[in-house]
């Protein structure tokens, strides 16, 4: 019993010493806390309204909720606007594609029409050459026939004149005084008739040649005018197509600039809103406020 009491006494003594040490430690902590300046502030409740008597006043939690709703609405509006701009861009791209296809079709049609015109002009030239050749052959044939007819008439006239001369010579053999004069007169008349026929043939040939030259010059001028007209039409079509393509490129560039400006303005607005929120709600960086925000985010 004595040993047990001694053991119990030792155990009680150690417990008292430990209790006394714990109390001393508490006293030191209390004294240290008393020496530390106490921060006296009112606990901030984010759900409590400021109650300043102002219009549309709200608590911080409600302000954050409304800010979140406004930001979500703004993001939806930006998404809708972005989709609308993308749809407009796709529509513009499709319109440009259709215009390019239409221009390609127009160019192909113009090329085909030009080939048809060239083919028609070539056929017309061939027909004109054939007509000219036929007309030339006909003229040559007619001239040959006329020449043969004139030669035959001339021969007949010469034979008739020879016969008349022979008759006159036989009849006027006895009129020697006037025979030489009659023969000279007949020969002069015959020579004058031949000269008149030669001049007439030369005049007809010159008139026909002049008509041929005029026809040839008119055909060449007409072909030249047609070629110049085709060249002017083709150049005008090229200028029109180039102007349309330039206008389409300018419209596409303006659309891209508008999209870039809208995106830049949205980013600037978002950045400005974030800076404003940080400037107005700067105490949110407190550890207590961070725990409250984490708790609210977890509960949500």
C-alpha cells in the first residue's frame, strides 16, 4: 500500500507539474495576445445591403450576381453577333463565289461568242471571196465573149468593107481622078471606127476595174471596223469585270475590318470592366473574402 501510494503520489505530482506547465503556457499566450494590438472592425456581410437610402442600392452578393447575369447576357450577345458576322461572312463568301462563277461563265460565253463571230466572219469572207471569184470569172467570160463578138463583128465589118471597097474599086475603075480620094476617105473612116472601138473598150475596162477596187477597199474597211468594234467590246467587258471584282474585294476588306474592330472593342470593354471591378471591389483580395467566395462557389 505504501508503494502504491508512492507511485500514485509520483503520478499525481507529474500530472500537477504538467497542468502547471500548461497553465503557464496559457498565461504566456494570453499575455502575448494582450501585448498584440487588437484589430477592431466590423465583420462584412456580402448579403447585407448598405442601407444608405440611395436608389437601386444592393448588396455585394446581389451586385456580383447581377454582374454575372449581365456578363452572361453580354457573352450571349457577343456570341450571337459573332455568329451573325460569321454567317454574313459566309454569305459574302458565297456571293463572291457566285460572282466569280458568273464572271467565269460570262467570260466563257464571251469567248464562245467571239469564236462564233470569228467563224462567221471567216465564213463570210469565204463566201465573199467565192462571190468575187464567180463575179470575176463571169466578168472575164463576158469580156471574152464581148471581145470575141467584137472581133467577129470587126472581121465581118472588114470583110464587108473589103467587099464594098472591091465593089467601089470595080465600079470606079473608070473614075481614076476621084478613085484615090474615095479610097483614102474609106480607109480614114475605117481607122476612125477602129479607134473609137478601142477607146470604148478601154473605158469599160477602167470602169470595171474601179468598181472592183472600190468593193475591195470597202470590204477591208468593214473588216477593220468590225475588228475594232470587237476589241472595244472585249476591253469594256474586261473593265466591267475588273471593277466588279475590285468592289467585291473592297467590301470583303471592310467586313473584315468591322469584325476586327468589334472583337477589339469587345476585348477592351471586357478589360475595362475587369479593371473597374478590381478598383471598386478591391477588398475581395482578403483571405476571409476569398474563403467566402470559395464557399459561395462551392455551394453554387
